[in-house]
C-alpha cells in the first residue's frame, strides 16, 4: 500500500507539503498542489484516517443520536445530516436513543468514547443527565428539533456559554432570555400550530381538539402554546377536555383520540401534533366508522411522503426536515471552528400544505396549496356550528358552504 512518503517522492516534494495539500492546512502553489494530486491518483494513495486523527486530535466524524427507527420524521432529518456531513468530509456514527433518558445517556457516552469531533442530538423529554454529561466533558453539541432551554441550571457548568444569539429564519435576533449553553436547530412550532387552529375555526368549528405529544418535550409544549394562541385569535375558549396526550406515537394517539370521542361534547375537528400520531388518530376514527372530513375535520403537524395519498388528502404543516439536519451540521462545524463564540438557536420556517382533510374542496395539484391561511379577524369571528355530534355538525357545515 503506497504511503505519504511514496507520494512525496513521486511528486518531488516533501512529506509536509503532501500533508498540507491533503489536509488543507497551508496554502500550496497551484502547480505543486496539482503534482501532489496527480501522484495520489497515479499511486492510488488512500489517507490513513486513524493516523491523521492521532496527529490532529480530530477524527472527522460526527455522532448523531436520534430516534430515527421509531420516528419516521427523523429519517428525513438523518438524510439531511448525512448529506451535510459528507459534503464537508465528515463520516457519521448513528445511535438510536429510543427517546429513553437512560438509553440516551448510554448511546451518547458510546459515541463520545469513539472520539467523535462533535454530536448532534435530539434530546428526550428528560435530558438532565444528558446535559450534565455533555457539560462535564465539554462535548461540542447541537441539539436537534427539541430545545433544552431552562434544563437544570448549573448542570452545564463549564460548557461554552455566555451571550446567546437567537436565529429565526436565518436572521439573528436579540440575545435570548436566560442562559443557554448549547447550539440548537429546530423548526417553528407555535405559529404554524396556531395556523391550523385558526384555519379550522375559519371553517366554522367551535370545538377543536388537540392530540398533543409526549409531555416534557419542547415541541409538545410549543405546539400546545400554538393551539391556545389559535383559539384566542379565533375568540374560542380553551377547554382542558379537548386536549389529550398521544405521547408522540401512534398507539398513544389512538387511545387519546378514543378518549376525545367519548366526551359528552366531542370535538368536531382535530389537530394532531406529529405524523405518527396522525396515523393513530386515523385508525381510531376508522374503528368507530367515522369519516374525515365528513364526520370530523383533521389537520396535522408534520407532512409526510404518503399524506397526499390518503383519501381525503391530509392538510398539514410541513417541516423542512432535511434542511434542519443540514443546518445542524453547519452549526456544529461553526462551533468546532470557533469554540468560544456565543451559543445560538436556529429556527426554520414551516409551510402550510392545504389539502382536503380539513373539509375544504380539492383545489387540485399533487402537493396541495402551500400558502398559509390568513388569521381570522378578531372583529369578525367565524360562523358557529351548532353544538351537535361531530357527524351532524360536519353535515351542517357542509350545507352552509354549499349555500354560500
């Protein structure tokens, strides 16, 4: 197997020059650089990554801890992370923490022991031990999808901290309130959820239910906040009976939806807070012989590949999943290049995908209409539906739309 010394002899340069060309550690004259690259190609030289890591203390690898197997949303994020890592010459070590705090700590420790240069982690609902471990060992880390602001002050003592930048849609805002010691990349959750609620309210729904995610996750809290904001904008009261937790997975959402449907005054419309829970909700409706949107209107947070194949086609909030993954890599590499810069949170915009499960007519087009609905004016609240069963309420709404 050819060595770096063989490449140097063939190119007529020093071993140090070959190293500078291959590692980009110092400018080299164009003709010298080309001579080295020609020698590498002719000899079939492959750099010894292990030897390089011993010299540079860098492995050119990133650890990724996300529940990619149990949550299809993270599969697309993983693709974005992988593409971003390869683009910058990094390999990827992947572990699935299964959204379990104890297992999360074990897999992160294993990744750290593999000497990854940094980590990208989607934290669990209780990330205290995770934050403590990463803080003690000063591991460059980007939290993905879920933010951990406010998780145990002092658990991250010694980690890069100080002034915090908050980035929304790529623009830097004023420093965020409170200390934050890790970079974070996620989607906007509050506003898009409010859009789903106000859209349903604009169609005349007065009892809009929410199948929320796992308690403790920032995404769950933010989407509940958005749900409440949407109700306020539509001049609708908040009702605890209309909010149930599906624990971010299909089976939990099926049970939660059954609970909602058993209420004395069930909802006439539902918002589901992630793609897995949408599947569970649809299963619960099917088992009870209820149709969407004939008996119950449905809007969901998370678009997914087959959402357009359902009948009816699902009205959804689409997250920029791959871009979230790619952005997390860029933020991590910036952290590695400048360890002392302020931590920041990057939030990416979502897209409202208007299809037919909400009860609107099909506007055509395979992907649905992607303009966000306008918020209903507080001066002209939506027309109320009569407080009947979901089936009769939906039929009245349909007749009203035909008369209009």
